[in-house]
C-alpha cells in the first residue's frame, strides 16, 4: 500500500513512524510545506520505502498530484485545511484519515451530508481527543443499558523551563480553540459558553492530580450527542494554564486570533498565521517538556437497574513519549491513535464508505491495539 502522510509536525511524525513499521505499507510519502522535520525522520528511519515531498496543502493542484496512485492519505494539517484535503481525496478516490475536524454543530452535520455516497472511507477525528476519547465512549456505552451523560477530560502537567507561552500541538488550532465559544450539550440541547468562561476543577489520575479545566469547542460534544441516542449531557473540558488563558484572552481582544487577512503596508496577512509563526513549533522543544498527560472519559447511565459510571483513561509522561519517538505525550497520543485507525483501515476492519467517526469503528480492536503498542488503558465500573 502507498500511504501519504500530509503534515509532518508533532502528531504527523508519530503516525508516520508507526506506519513505516507496518509490513503492508510498501511506500510512505512524508509531505509538508516545511520539510526539515520530515527529512530528519526519514534519515532516522533509514528505510527505502520512505520519501519526502515539499507540498503546500493550500494548493489543490499540488494535492491532486500528491494523491495520484495513493491508497490512503493521512492528513495531520490544521483542521481548517482538512476540509480541502478531504474534498480532493473524494475526487481522487483515495481513502482519507484525519486527526481532527473542529466544526460547529451544523457544519458537522453538513460534513456528514457532503460525504454521503462517497466511494472512499473518510475516517475523521481519529486522534486522541477526539479519537481515543470517542472510542472509550463507544466502549462504555456498549457496556451500559442506557446512557445519560458523557464527559471528556483532558489533563496535562506539561511544562517547559524558560518558556511561558507555547502549546504542545498546533499553535493555530490551540488559539482557535481558546477563542471560540464552547459548545456544551446540556439537557438535550446544544448551548454555547463564551470562550474560556465555563470552568471548574477535576481530579485526574495520579500523578497529575487536581487541575482547573475549561469547556472548549471540541468535536466530541457534537459527535457524541449525535451518535449516541438518549444521551442528555455531553461536554469536553481541558486543563489550560492560567498564564496561557490570560495571554490568549489578550490576543483575542486585539484580534490576533483572526483568520481573515488584514492589510499591513500593502501585504495581506492573517493575524493568526502571524501569531503561529511567532510561536515555537512543538517539534523544536519536545525534548524539554516535563510532566504527564491524560485523557479521561466518564460515561454515566443505567446498568442492571442501577445508575453507574464507566470511567476509562489513558495516561503518559512527556519524557516517555520523547524516549519512544522524540515527541511530547500530547503529540504521541494523537499520532499513535491516527496510526491505529489507519492500520485498522489497512487491515479491513473499517469497511464503511463515506464519513466514519471513531464511535463507528470496532472499539475492542482499537483498545487491544493501544495496549499492544504499550499504551496504558484503565477502566472502572462505578456504582453511583
């Protein structure tokens, strides 16, 4: 099989390295507009089936040329570009996998509509959260007799000495998440909270402990509320450092979160692109991140006549992630989940055509593959 890895940042490189080990993958193309990190990985892998191409994901003609003859394209670019990549993949007849597709609720349903009838598999939101979180929810819902509430918690104690403002994954996507109203499915209806205003605390598994978490706009809220019939409450919360929150709010106030270009002395510049260019790339400081990341999913409902919760989580230190693949834990969990989803597609376990969300793939197989790759998966059934 010929696989294209489009986007070779902190998440794409993890996925690519895992796919390079797969014996069914006979050709792996690492494509990005910035090729330095991809070339470093290719040099480290020393595999004749791995090659590097410089490709601008905004260039539709270049995307078509890239996809010619490919079996699967794995898109790890910013979610705003994924829409274009997905459309080109449908046109070219190439199976498609992405790690995120952040969309407002009505746009998520439109995405489902435009992919109806597609002759390829479109495995979307196959990262960590969304992705692992959705698979955990699927596993839990299948254990319960009925479901009422699903909560996803993303916790991280990651810190980098000497750095005050950074993100462990795409700066563009993180700033967008921090400046967009947060969708919350409450009492069977979708409501929206102003950016970084709905917050609380959550006790994460050791060694993380209690952290302040914020509701942010995330795919899980929209997809789970649509997929799981009868669920009344769904939300996503992420731990964000107070310093990052303060800076993000200030940058939003002056418009540096805007995607539409502004004129700067005759040059059109998107403020968010400028901000992303000024922030450090996660691949540049992966070796300096210390701490632990975790994804926790709590699914509540009825089990044998009693209200119960199925709690599932995975946890990983940034130091371990760097030792394994020179990534941080955030990037590693996203990339490894994307690789697992892609391998399930390669092995014929994902058979559907058109749009496939993580809740629609075999959860038991996905979880077995996580464990086989050395990831921790914990599960508790708690009577409430």
